[in-house]
């Protein structure tokens, strides 16, 4: 049971106030995620877009909605304190002054994520120890026994030190938001669900009625496309870290989710989605994922060589081809330049007039691809520098 005085303080200081949050986003796609936020009508203010994320001010219910709805955001951190610090004893005393009892259950021992840059305090092990001790000191002033027993609802505290400025945050998300809980079978060199959705939004998926991934792997692009076009919340099957905060209003969160689901979830247009992979076992992985996610009747799966596909197989003129071709991770390709030249030639010859969003592994492959894009976005995927090319064949 939460003591009445803490329950009252949670209402006053957590639910009745606005807070500063930071949404972690794949670098290069910050404005894509911001577009999605506006599309979902999530109210926020003091928005600041920086590399790798968006900082904003909002209420707890807006944070709930963003976690539940966003297909582009990786995780959401809630800022608890920012201060300048040069000495460990000052760091510990500052940590002990934070009202951790509003965010941590008495039995929870938090995990820590620590990064230091250009700061006098850089020993991450010592920072973790001092922060943990500060939290324990604080909790002892609130709970008489002051003991912590590690449990499954453990939270994560984020410590960031840069130029001697420390920012302490608590995770609201839990497992990263790309872990939808729906894709149970993974092929080699997959991309994350969040990145796939960012790419689909950048390619203006909402303006197309046919979507084709001719080298689909385990089906991430077709699956995310189907969920976007069906207005399905990204977090519909999962739980979040904030649900384990003391005083969490489960009934209010359930009401929010039900309100979102009661909105018109039917697609605005009829659409068809096609998933193809030359490897039969990989195509079978896609079928298993579709079964697990309830999309088996919404996506047509085939196993053919991309270079044998014909435009007449996809009769709708409004076709978007989006794919992450192999570049050494999924299959061994001896000559990547020739491979991407052949992809460009195939699109030009057999899919003229269609639109594309293709990931290429660098400038040489981009040049070999041979089709001038309307837009290109460099980013890092699986530790490799790649480029997203978006345009018309």
C-alpha cells in the first residue's frame, strides 16, 4: 500500500503538473517522428528538435499516449533534475534530494544507464554507486524499513554528464518501443520496427494504395505499413515502465487506450500490400509473423526473384516500392555496385512511374543505383552507414 501522504503528493506533483520529456529517435528521422506526433494530435509545448530526439513539455497522459501510439519513437525519458556537479559528494547529495518515492516502488532497485562526456566525473561505476546510495538515503526518509528487494518491475535511471552538467531522467517506456511483441521470427540483418515506420512516413505511405517490398526479409516493412494504414496503435499488445510507478492510474490509462481504439480505425482508402523474398524459408518467416500479428489476410506473400517480378502483377498505378536490399548481412553479394545497378535498372525498366524508398550502403551504391532521388537521408543501420533514397522511377 502507498502511504496516503505519498499518494497525495503523486497526484499533486506527478499528475497535476506538466513535465519535461525526451523522446529518443533514430538520428536522421527526428522531424519524421515530430510529424507522427502532430498526426496523432498529442498536445505538447516547448518542443525542441535535436540530434537523436525531441525534448518537450507535456502532462502524464500525453506521455502515456505517445508511448502507446508512436511507431517512430524508441523510448521516452522523463527529466527529473539538471544541475552542475564537480564532486561525487555533491552528486550524491543532489541525487538524495530528488523525490524518488514518486516514481519508484519501495521494493524496486533501479538499473542505471550512464554516459559521460567532457566532465570531471567520468567513472561510471562510482556514479552508479553514488546514485544508488542517494536513492536509498531518500527512500529511508519515506519508508521506515528503508529496504529494497529487487523485483521484476525494476525501473531504469538515466544519468547523463556533459561539460559537468548532469541530467537525471527516469525511463517511462521499459523495453524499447521497437519491441512491439508481434514479430516473433527474425531474419538476418533486420531493421527495427521504429526505423521501418520512419522510412514509410518519409516515403508518404498515406498517399499510396499499393505497397510492395520485393526483398522483404521477415516482413517488417509490409507489417508496419499495414499497421499504419489500419491506424493500429504500436503499443497495443505491450506494457510500459510507467505502469509500475507507484500510484499509477491503471483505470485512467485503460480509459485512454479504449478511447483511442474507439476512434475510427478503418483505413481511409482500400490498399494492398505485397511481401516478396527470393528465399522460401525467409518468406515463410514473414508468413509466421503475419499469423502471430493478425495480418495474415492483409498482406500477400510470394517467394520469387525480384528481377523476375513484372509491373502488371501490381495493377494499381499508385505503387510504392520500399525495401532494404541485402548488403552483405543477409546474403553474400560479391559485387554490391553491380547489384544496386541492377536494382535501379529493374525499377526503371519494369516499374516506371512507380515510387521507391530504397536503402543503399553508401555513395558508391547510390551512384550505381542510377535513379536520382527526390530526397535522401543518411543514417546508421546495424552499425553501418547507409542512405535512404526516396523518389520516382
